[in-house]
């Protein structure tokens, strides 16, 4: 082939290539098949991106395509997001439900008073989540050092010292809320109609059939009247095995988290194995303190705890 013929062929190929590059329609470029060495979607990248999104954003992304639904609904993502939003550094080795369901139960507003007892609910504040691994120490006092009572029954413990130890408590993640509710019908002539409640429940509670069907109910395990002026309404829940941990002991450092005397807004502190609340009170004649628990069946594990205070 001569030089002129070769130049003619090259020029002809250039014209064809220029013609092929013209945009003739608005169709998107085809996506490579899954067998291609290049993946149009990088699953690991999107899994990491998903960990920076909140639950609502994750669900919006999941409904955009079947591919995203498969990636986003992976339980490892919802485990990460759940622990992140609950501000927990660790999780129990086993949970009975999917992490997506646990996340939904924890953040859909279905805390007990507002969701199941609307007629009693006034206001609430999410405190956070903590871990229980052993017996539980309940107290209405936040003065150190905490002493484990040695009476033979919970009721006697509460009457004598305002604290008690509970056995057979379901281990795992517990969620704590501070509730302001209308007090139940009572015999207190001077009741002002409101009651502060430290409301703690196992993360799986609202997903259990027994709770949903109403067969698990709160039972009063003890109460006492403090018939003298009380500076603040307090309540705390500790994991006994970790009661002497530095973080748990920090709950008793009231200056670090309890408000000044004239600050009447509720305050709360939560650590990895403990939670506490306090509300400073104006002049009063004392308070009535009630302790309630809910068990998973007649002799089942304790799955929810309430410490309530109202003015006498």
C-alpha cells in the first residue's frame, strides 16, 4: 500500500471514530456486569459510608434499589449504627433479635410511658444506654460509699436503707429514660400530680411477645417515705460486679454532674455499667419513693426497672 493510500485509510478511520463519539441520546452508559473486573458499586465503600448515616437516611438509601437494599440491610451495619447512637463501645456476644429491629425499637419513640401509657405521660428525656452483666444495685441515695444491705428480702432492704440488690436480671444492653408522669391514684393527700421516674429497660423488651401482649406487667417490689426535707429526688442503677469501677464511682461525684441548688432542671449521668438521675427540690416535707420491676413471666428474668419519686 502506497503512502497516499495509507493516509487516506487513517483519515477515514478518524472520521468514523469522531462520528461514533457523538451523543445521540440521553441514555445512561451501560453498567458493567457483576463478572467484570471493575465493579460499578464497591460494596465495602458503601458499607463504610453507611456507618456515617442516621437510621432515616439509611432507610432512604435502601429503597433506591435492590442492590442498595441488600447492602444497607446487612445486620453488621445496623449493629454498628445502633451501638454508635447508643454511645456504647461494646455489645453482648448474643442478641435474640436482628440489630435492625433493635435499632428501630430503641429509636422509634416507643419508650414505655409515651407509647403504652399515654394517659400518664407528660415529658421525657433519653439518658442513654448501659450494660448489665450481673446482679443489680438500686438506690435512692447518691452518697458514697455505697453499702450492700444484708437484709433477707428486697422490701426490708428498701425500708431500712433505701437501696436493694436484685438477682436474676437479664444481662445485655439496657436503655435508660427519665420520665415525668402523672402519678397513679394514691393515698397521698398532698400529691401534686407529677412523678419523676428513672425508667430502664432491656433493649429487647419491646420486641418480646409477652410485653406486646401485656402479660408482663410492672410489680411494686418496695416503697418508703422519707418524712423530712429532701434536697433532691435521686435514683440510680448499678451493675454489682462493676460497682467499684472508676466510671461507676464517678456517679457519686455529684459536683461533676448535679445542678446547683437553684437549678431545678433534671440531671442525669450514665456510664458503661451505671445510670443515675437527680432533680433538685424546693422546700418540701419529704418524698415517697417506689421501686418497680417487670419480669419475663412469673419467675422470669428482670427486664425493666423503675425508680419513682413524688413529693409528700
